[in-house]
C-alpha cells in the first residue's frame, strides 16, 4: 500500500510552500510521521525537516428536496504537511 496518495494543491498550500517551504499531501490513515518522512524523501529526493499530520473526519449532510430527503457524506482522510530543508523544493507541475 502506498503511503502518499496525492499532493494537495490549493492557494493556501501554494503560498505556504513559497513562504515557509511546506508542502501538503493526502496520506494513508495508518501512516505515522516517520513513514511519511521516508516516503516523501524517497519519492521526491528531498530532505524533510518536519512533518505535521491531521485527520479530517467525514462530513455528513442532509438535503430536503422535492423527491424527499437525501443524505450523503464526504470521505475522511489524513493530511500531512512536510517542511523541507532550505533551498529544496517539490515541483508538482513538471514531474
């Protein structure tokens, strides 16, 4: 099973990458910080200084429509923010 699922590319993360050299990834729920650090270092050939993780819960919603009540939910996922060594970067657009 792969630890890194996909990179997160949003305005906030892009700004964080430019200012503080931090990049975000959606990772496997059971991965710990050491495994995430090794996976990023091996995949992108960079040096990781720090890893912060957070778990997002599934959001449930109920909508009342003409055809009745519709319920749904979003997926739960784990997000990791990695800080790289000064001078190193990850280019998601030219891989």
